[in-house]
């Protein structure tokens, strides 16, 4: 769970719609290595990434030939605090000041003839080929008509969408039947719309982030109030955020590895909920090997979830509104006085959010 200070930072960003959290290149590289074969011959779209600053764009541009991409598309947006301002990587031919851009790359030649493609080759291409960059007519918002048109052309979308618009962003990807690999907060698991996709095996967590916090670069105007914030030697601001996960519908081998179970069920160690016929399992590692009925596990269970080993029955949220609950037969958990869904109750106390599962035969 996030600390209070880190949650405060995310909530403020969400309210202000200022979610410019720039993902570190090392985190992108660690995740993308699990999917490289799936990108060959594909059109990749980074639609929440200012190409001036995005490490997603840098990764795909510099690995364009190695991945065998058909095309790379990236769009900036008018609300970006750095578009047309700081240019730490390159100058772009065709750029018109702060106007949002669409950048399309169909090939990256080895300009320096060193036998490999690197950022210097990308920099040269974008600086000298006016055909790669085109000013957008609109704001560059992922919901705009011209960005949706680009989305329809894409095969795979990879980006860090605004945390405050995560539901809407995922809904758009699903509507257009796109493959995707995106970053979000682990609590997005409890969103009704996202959990239904997880339950139906149409969305799952990525391969590389299962615990700990991650560092994101933030714009210069962003207040550094959370613990772990820092400013580097170049004046760039960074914050650390707990509960970050990759969300994807790209499959990978590790997702189908069985969770090794070593504990045995006993009624004393695994009490039943007051209001639902399931046992409480407070840690994923403590799932009993010999219990075949319903169990309530933490949402971080999904880090280890193998759809061939477990069946997901539903979700019991913790003190969230009823329309966010997603568990069949849960009407008796509704607090009529406060009109709130109280989730699982254990010894007369509401638990944290729980995913209800059982082992497959």
C-alpha cells in the first residue's frame, strides 16, 4: 500500500489532471525484454508521451531495427509542460514551437555506420528529415479525433497514461481491441471496469514489477512533498511511488508458472469471514495447498496469478462505493445506513480489499 505522503502526491496530481510522471528507461527495458518477439512487424503507438522527454519513445526509436518494428508513432500534447521547451535529446525538423507534434518513424538508418542503431542515429533522423514530424491540428489528447485515428492504425500501445484517467484510457484500448502495455497504480485492480477484464483473463499484471517503489521524473513545476523526492545534479525533479504495476494483455511465459504452495489448511489458522463463505488468507505465500473452496487473498495476489492454477471468483472492496464492487451475491454486504459496500468482514472488522479465488482441479 502507498504511504500517506505518496498517496497525497498522486491524489493531487489526479485532481489537477497533472499526471506527467516520466517513466525511467531502466524500468522500461526490464519489462520490454519479456515481449520482444511480439513487436516484430508491428505498429507501436505511444499516445501519452511527449517525444521530447519520453523514455518510451527513446526506447522504441533506438531499438526500432532490433525489434523489427513496422512503424513507431508518438504524439505530444498541448498541456505538456516541456513540449517545445527543454530539448535534452534532439531538435525536431518540422517542429513549430509549442504546437503538439505527431512523430512517425518507419525506418532508422545507421547514420554513423557503427553497425548499430543508437540515439545519435535517431537524433540525426529527426533533426534532418522533415517528414518524420507533423504538427497536430488539435491538442494531442489521447481522446481527440486525430489521436483516435492513429490509435486505430496501431497494433500495440505502450505508455504511461495519466493516473487520473486510467479507467477511461483502458476503456478506449478495449473498445478498439488493442494490445497494450501500460503503467498504473496497483489500486487500479479494484476498479470495477479493470477487475472485470482481469477476471475474464483479458488483462493481467506485467512481468517485472511486483513490489517496492519506482522513481519517476516529474515536471519542474511539480511540488516535491512526498518522501523519497529528489533533485539531480541537472535540476531534474524525481519522486518515488509505491504500488506501481505494469498492466497488459501481452502474454509472457512466467505468467503460466505455478505458485508453489507449501502450507496446509487448518481452521484455526484460516478463519472464515463473518459475511461470506470463504477463508481469509492474508498473504499470497500462505495459500493452503489442500483447500479447494473459496479464499480471500490480497490484491497483490495477481503478481503470482496463474490462470491455469487458480480461478478468480470476484472482488470484495474495502469501504468503497457499491458501484465499484464486483462480487456476485454480495448484496448482504451493503451498509444500508451509509450506502457503502463494506467488503469482507472478519471478526466484526472490515478487511482490506480481497480477491476471492479457488484452486482449479
